[in-house]
C-alpha cells in the first residue's frame, strides 16, 4: 500500500475538486491508487471528474498552422517550466521552428519518431535542436505532443487557438465537392466546430468510437450509485444516463454551444442540404497545456 501523503491527497483533490478528508478516505480505501480513488469518489457522487482529469500541471503553449490551401494542419504542445518563458519571444520563435520542421518533413507516428528525424538547421536531429535551445534559454523545454492532418480528398483542415495558447484544436472535415469547402456556409460550420471542440471537450466524434472499456466503466459507476434499486429498473435508468453521457462526450451529439436547441449533427445536415453535398467529420485533436495525453 502506497503511503497516503499530503501531496497525494492534494493531487487527487486537484483532479476531482472533492474535499481533503474525502480524498484521504478514498485513497485509504484504494490502497493509495489515485485512479481507483478517483473512481471511488465518483461512485459516491462526491466528484465529477470527467472534465477535470487533465488539469494543467506544466507551462507551455499550444500552437498551430494550416498550409497547402487548408489541406494540411499542424497542432503542437511545447512545454517549458514557467509562464514567463512561455510568453517570451524567443520561446515563441522556438515553437515556430518546430512547426516549420513538422510542416516540411514526412509524417511521424510518435513524438519519438519525430524527434529522431534529420533537422535542416544547425543540428543533426530535431531532438538535438531542442536540446540546444534548452541550453540557450536556460530552462527545460520539450515537445509534448503533436498532430498533423493531411487531407487527401476535398474538404478542409482548420485550427483554433484559445486562451492565448492554453488550448488548441485541429479539425479535418471532408466533402464530396471542392466548391463546398469554399462556400461561406461550410467555412462557418468548420469554425463553429473548432469552437465547439475547444469549449465542450468531446472525446470522440460518434458514440461508436467510445472505447468499450470506458462505456462499461461508466455503467459500473451508475450501477453502484443505484445499487439499492431493482436490477431491471437500474438497467432502464442506465440507458437514459448513457444517452446523456454520449450527448456530452460525442461531438456529433453535443448541443451546439451557440444554440442549445441544435446538435452539431444538425448543423452539418443543414450545410449538407444547402450545398447538396456529403460532409463528414474525419478527425479532430484537442490539446490543453499540461494535461496528460491519452495513451
């Protein structure tokens, strides 16, 4: 059993917003396992951790770039130790040089693979370039993660940076016709969807994409919360609760932040009808400074 330290309790409190004593009790019950303690708090209805699990613990910036006539987009998170450095012009230039490299290089399937790529400047690899900058700026820095979308057909890749670089979104939307992507309705739709993703934090596009393990975990939590009710009643209630879960976490089912009477799918359908075309959300990434990337 891990020692229940003050720091461990504080970490759980920061993630769940639960009280110190509740966190201590949950950690004790979980044998010091912070993930299990978080689940215990949620089952007891003490914590609502769905949107708090990625609270920032590091400084840095999210930055993006759209190139190739809106056919390619890049999103990066570059971390540093202090907010002061994150706002420094030298750090901003450093981030742009990393984006330059990603834009001009072959796609990589991991940060490690990207760092190992040959670098065009005064370094053999991107990793060596970053290490040299660490020495120049006197603070530990690194590329935490990146996304590069390359649209092969018609449509557009768009980005949105929120809160002065604390949150960033990259979105790829496919169309059947080139003229659709150039229409005002489509451009507005794409912009609204990037704002939606930044604000509403969907975890996937459709409910079919939600990992089965997460679905079962949510159902288990609901069952625990209603364990005193008859089993048949519980399953009926779970159906309704999972509907709410999907409408909260799946982009196409989310209520539009600018008009709660419409879903994102409603917006897409309206523009598809207006243009006489098929519009499909292909993929998106949302980064927030300091959050733990999903594995």
